[in-house]
């Protein structure tokens, strides 16, 4: 079963489809590709389009089984058992072309898919350690693969990706709290909720208790600490690798906008112009602290 709702029209452009998908669904990530070498942009957009497809599986299901089937289709594709169907799926076609062209292993993407199985169920995220593992398999994997596309694989880049991915993943959890609560999904560490006497039902009802504010602030501090480590480690990377970590910049902006007294169920959408301006400044300064 091909999980993409829209297939290539005759003579359609898979690369353009992926670019439009990422631009519409995750503008911040799309904007970072505007500051990378043009010959690498297409492969990055294919990777990010794949991530959009996997991340929004929950949007298209009402029961876990169809979600498991959709994710299995992508596993089979990466294993080479669904290659015939890739021609009708622009994201799959672009992903396979890009990974073949760049000589990249598909194994990290299988790990990313496996992590997103969590999304199709309603089990709570038990601990911070479990959340970090989820972030490593998802956000960190994307950052690491981006480095391999733009430069070469290295232990130093993976260390940066691990810390930056945790920061990015935690920020996503805080930003998407209203969406997750409406679905009765819990990505906040359950152990922390229990520590601060926060009831899951209150979170699902959109009730911002003092305990929830304490959990959010603690998560924000954890993300900020991980991001600071990642930025410090950037100095060990060659300049050609830095553009792969431009997604750090919107994370820093998001953390700066999270205030202790703010309603966590009313998250502000970043302006596209502000995102582009921050990325332009960071790309010029090479410090990623702007």
C-alpha cells in the first residue's frame, strides 16, 4: 500500500513536490536548505520530505494498525522490497535517488521509522531518558544525515547531532503540546508529571497548572543546556559541515520565546520573515548564536 495520498502526475517533478511539501509542512527546516550549496539542496529536501511523511502518519489514522502498515511500507521500501511502488510516490522516488547518489546507508532511516511507532499509540513517554532516545533516533538522525549529505561522516559531527537533536526534539514536544493534548498523547516525561503532581487528564483538557509550568520550564532548561553543548562543539567541525546544523537557529529562537508564565497551550507560530533573517545572520556569522 503506497501511503502517499498524492502521486506523480505524468511528467511531474518529484523534486519540486518534495520542496513544496517541506515548505508547507515545516518552513523552518525548508528555510535552512536555502543556505546550503545548490547541488546538495535536492538531497536534503528529499530527506526532509521523508521526515514529513513519517512524522504525520498519526494525522491520517484513527487506529494504530493502519499507522503500523504505513510505517512498514516505508521499511519495505528502504529494504528494497517495495521499489516498484516508489515510481508512483514522489517522496520515495526522490529519497531513493538521493541516497543512491550520495552513497548513504538507509539503516538510520529504519531507526527513525521504528522510533515513530510511538506516535501511532497513546502510551505516555515514561522518562526523560526515553524522550532523549526518541530524539536521538529522530531529530539527531536527521541532523547527522544532513552532515553526511553536505560533507562527510565524523564522530565529531555525530556528537553535535546528538546534543542538538535532543534540544530540537524537546522544543518540538513543547511546541506541539496543544496538538498532542487534543489527541490524548503524552510526550512530556510521565515521571516528571508525577513528581510535580500533574494529572494527565488536566494536560489533555488544556489546564495549565503550576506543576505543568514547572515541567515545561525544566524541559526548556534541559533543551537549552543540550543546545549550548552542541553549539560549543560546532567549533570542532570543518566549515563545510556547519550548514547542516542551521536547524539549531530556530531552536534557539523558540527557547528564547518560551516564558515561564506563558500558557503552554498557546504556542506562537514563528514568522517566516523572522526565521529567514535569523538564518541569514547565523549563516554569515558561523556562530549559530545570533
